[in-house]
């Protein structure tokens, strides 16, 4: 075992080196790719150093990754909600940016920390407003899908027989269609808007929630507290609402956290293809689509900036969802 004093010294040293590399990547007058690599190396080194420092101080390993992911999501959500009142530059009106410089590199200009696009629009503002769109669509879609799919799954698992058979056929029919093809088909039929995106993505969420709620309902349906409620004369609706739903809800919520990341990617994919929310309303997907053609080779930051926001957000939801499944749904996490 490494001595405590040595472990603390090693953790403090790695943290200092990581902070130095991160600062160097943020302010050094180098090309974008080198600065990104330096910043990533600094984050990884600092994270490793803090982990060792906490281990040396508390003499037990602490998983800091979920806390880092939670901090990122908290900062992103707060910034996205407060975006209209923050001192941000223009994010959608190209007429207001006729005199602004275009294709500014990120991390070099105080007025535009993440640079500008081809129309002089501020990339930081566009990323935060894009987060508003992506998070609103995904959160509303997963809420509708969880409530609707959970209710149908509880009904199917409680009644079984004919009701379960009909719901099972409809669920399997939806699951038989490839998700991307279903999304593209529905998106071409509906007018591109946030409301329609929510409806389309919630339909994608419902089948998996039905199957999860049904499986857990069947399991809890055989428990003693359900038999006791039936013996006391409780009605079917009361048993489902008071006895089954509180036990089925935790696994559904843990699955919902993971599903959010998939919905964010789905929304970005549709917007990238021009089937989702369209410009001038910014989303991470249509921001990445702006770099098609020769723009990517000349100005890689047009993809790196929104792509980094997309990657970190999806990664954070996946980590937190896995953590939630280990706590609330151990069987699903083990599989």
C-alpha cells in the first residue's frame, strides 16, 4: 500500500500539472488541435490527481466521475435556462452581425470565447441556446414516454392474458422498426418544430418503457403486500397506483436518465439531416451541419465546439444513468 503522505503529494503534484496543462491549452497561441489536446490532457491529469488526493486524505477510493458529470450538467442547465439574461452575443439574427468578424478561433477573443461562425454569430451563445433546445426536447420526450409507457406497462403486467397480448403485439411492432428509419419517416410527415420533435422522440421511448414496467410489474405482482392489499378489498386501480407504481418507478427513472442521452443524439442527428429544428434556431445538430463541405478542413472549430458540448452532455447522462441503474435497478445494471 502506498504511504499516505506520498499519495497526497502525488495527488497534489498531478493536480497542479493538470491545471497547468489546462491553462496552457486555454491561453497558449497554438493551433486549435494542439490546444484541445493540451486541455484534454490537463483535465485527465487533474482528475487523476484529485482522485489520488481524496484517496490519500480519506483512505478510501471515491468515484469522482459521477460528481464531475453532475457538475457539468448542472452548469449547462443553469446556463441554458439563464441564457436570455446572460451577457451573450447574438446567436441567430444574421442582420445584427454584419460587422462582426467571421470564423474566429475559440479561446482567443474575449468578446467571442468560443469563436464565431460563417455569419459572425457567437458560438458560445449558439451552443447554450442549442442546449436549451436539445434538453427541452429530450426531457419532455422522455417524460411523456416514461409516463405513458410506464402506465401501459403496469396495466399489461397486472392484467396479463388478453390485455398483455394486445399490448405486447403493439410494442413488438414498434420495436421491429429500426429507430432511425422510424424517426426519419415521422419527421418527413410532420412539420419541423420543437413540439413535433417531442412527439416523435417520445414515441421512440414508449416501447422500451412498456417492457421494463411490464417486467417489474409481473415481478412485484407476486409479492405479499399485493396479496395483502387484495385480501383487504383494495380495488385494482388502487393496487396499481399505491402498491405497484412506487416499486416500478425507480427502475423506470434510472432507464429514463440513460434514454435522455439517446434522445439528445437522435435530435442532433435529425437536425443535422435537416429534418429537425432548422436554422436560424440553433441546435447542436444543425451547428455541426454548418461545417459541411470545405469548412471543416479550414475551420475545424465549427464542429469541435458543438461536438464537444454534445459529447460531454451525452457522456454525463450515460454515466449518471449507469450509476442510477446500479442503485435502483441492480438486475438491469448487472446484465
